[in-house]
C-alpha cells in the first residue's frame, strides 16, 4: 500500500508515520507538509530515508496532485492546531482546515484513492458539563479552531455522500507525548519548569481534559483507516480525565519544582470547560489505549529533559515573541 500523509512533519502526523512503518515496514509513505512553525523535518529524522517528502501546502492543488499520484490512501493530518492562535487570527485555520481539506478531497477523487481518513478533534463537539460525547453527539464548536475543523469534517462527509469517496473520520482527545510544540500545555509546562520560568495557567485551571498518548491515538487512526466502516466517525479518547492544574502539578513533581512557579492568568475567551470522549466504537474494532497517563507523563518529561537540541531552537526563536504576546511576559 502507498499512503499519502499530509502534515506528517507535525507532532501527531510524525508519530503516526513511525507507527505505520513499525507495523508495516514495506508500506510506502509520501509526506506532504508545508513546514510551518510546528512542522519540522527533525520530527521525521529517524525515518527520513524510508519516506518520500514533498514540501507544500494542502491548499496548493499542484503540490497535492504531485504528492497523491499513485497513492492508495490519504490520511489528512494537516492542520493549524493551537486554539489560542485561532482566536488571534482565524484566516490560516480556515485556509487549511476548510479550503485545504477540500483540495485534498478533490485530488483524492481524481486520483482514485481507495480510502480517505480525516484526522479530527473532540473539540468539534464543544464543552460538556456531564456525561460523555459519542459519535452521535451534535457538533457545537466553540473556537475558530474547532469551528474550522468541524467545517473540514463536514466536507469529508459530504464527499462520501455526494461523490461516493470512501471516507472515515477519527476524532481524538487531547494528545501529549514526544515532539509536541511547546505552545501546548504539557510541553510548555515541562520546559518552563526545567528552566525555572513561571507557568501560566488559564483561569482557575479546573478545565478538564481527556488525555491520550500520541502513540495510542496514532494506533487508533491506523485501526480506523484499515477497519473502519466507510462514511463513519470514530472517537478515540484516553484512559483518564484530568484537570489542567493537576497535569501542571504532576509535571512540577516530576521536574523537582514546587508550585510557586504556577501563575494564574486571564482565561482564554470561550474556553471549553470539559471534554469527555467515548471510545466504545473504535474499541469495537480491537483498539484500546495502552499508555497510562502517569507512565506517559514520566516518559514525556524524560524525553524533553534529554532532548534539548530538539527544543532549544524553538525557545530561542519566534516562539519567544509569541509567548510574550500571549502571556504578557518574556521567557527567562
């Protein structure tokens, strides 16, 4: 099988590429990635000689046609992934999530691919105070990020119903793990704690998230690609729900820092209070999460501690200016 993976130089996409090559070493992978600030060739270094890399944006029809030629399947990871950035400037999110997804869908139909998988998020469902989201829950996105992701999902479903393109959608809960760009809560907390910097926590920190290790989510995606029913949506959530402040405190313990580093800051506009995701449907295909949050967090902290050459260029580059704009203070 020859598979096009869009956005595979990012955090989740690169984890998925490694999972595929570990389980099916003979598979041919084509990677299409724009290499934005969070898409890095370093994330693919250990498999670079086993993939075909094409640099380009998914809204670029010529780049997509070049990359998709001869492919049997498409797995669309390409995304602008940070909610905070979508609140400041939604344009890039609309281009990638809606226009770009439409371009890849058109190219997939033209190329006659066998299956198209859309990687999505539980955030399209919005916030839930009690209970758990299922695949039948209504879509009620709260941010420009989740609204544009929902738009892409709806386009995918439309191409199944209108054109007969064999599509599936896999929606994941909050991912964490190795090689995650440090604008997200867990890597931001780890690197700030290691440096002795204050750690910004939105509002009261009691927003609840369902955490899933990135390799578990990658395996769920692969399970849905291979065995999911055409036209269906599958949710993949982690084994636990943890308030943000508890995740921060666990990182502080693992890095040997105390809670005096915590700095509560003004809450994000429209901040969803709780996510909770049922994974019963994908479990019915034989998948289940393998990594306990406690164990995965230990391994994640250890990786960042041991891989300064990966993250140091980030903390000394554009990220510093972004961080100061976002939190009103400079990194130490």
